[in-house]
């Protein structure tokens, strides 16, 4: 069985991505990053998702992006926006987050003798983050194959983005077909310790709209 490292935040998209990798026959090694995010409950969700979808392994690596700040997700002095989607890059963008996460996934993949990394980025519903675009993924993949011993020795790494062309409702429908229990997931940027969602941040708005269009009840709990 081929191995794959799957970045798993604990949210809806990454849970679906893990289910896709499993369905494609990969032995899944889930990787979550504790980077100081204010929605820490997503890491507890990631553990539940990894277990429920039968991950071969699940690691949580701790780094400290709060030392840099610059994002509403890592700086408590910056409020999470709740007025709706912004046409500009929102303050919930975490500088270099996907680059850091993919680099850690790449390092683990090399030690596993693994040539496949899965990440749940999506351009249809994404919130304006530059590191969710296909151009970025292609550039990172090229860099990874230049920067690693595996790449130099001819073991070409592939970064899989199975959600890239899908709408949120299509992601939800696919995940349910593959056995994802979305009650375990946390998408909210300011979820409380119990994982209850605010219902008004960008991520909650996109998630709620996806379930509504799919005509499916969202199983998570939203705060009053």
C-alpha cells in the first residue's frame, strides 16, 4: 500500500481530503499543526477525524506563529471579521501558513519514503488566501522536487489537491459518500473550547451555505 501524508486541520475540507486519500488506497499519515491558532478546538477535532477515518498514524506538531502575529487567528488583539466575505485578502490569512505546513509534511514524507502529500485547498470557496491557489501548489511541488534527496534521486513528489475544483456543497456530498462524520469537524475561526461555532465568521458562513445548498443539515453545534 502506498503511503501518503495528509494535512489535517480538523475542518470540513481536510476531513474530506483524508477520506479521499483513504478511498484512493493510500495508507494515510495525518499531520496536524498546533501553530497557536485561537480556534484550538480544531486540533481535538483532527484527532477524532483521524481516528474515525482509520488513519495509520496521526501527528500533531507544535510551532509558535503567535510570535509573529499578523493574523486574526494568531493575534488576540485582531478581531475575527464577522460581517461577511471580503473581496480583499482577509485578516484571517496567516502569513506563510501553508508553506510551513507543506514543508513539515514534506519532511515527514521523506522519512516515510513517501511521494504523496494531500492538502485540502479549494479555490472556488476559498477566502482570498494566496497560498490556496493552484499556481502556488505547483510552485511548491517544483521546489520540493528540487530541494529533497528523494526528488534528486528520482522519487518525484506529488502534491494532491482533490478539492481544488469543487464547490462547498460538492465537497460535503463527496465526504458523506466516503463516510465522513462532519459532526467531528471544526471549521469556525473562533470556536470555543467545546468546538461550538460562532456562525458568523467567514468560515462559518461558507460552511453553512454549503450545507444549505446541498440540502443537508449541518451536524455541528452553533452558539446562540
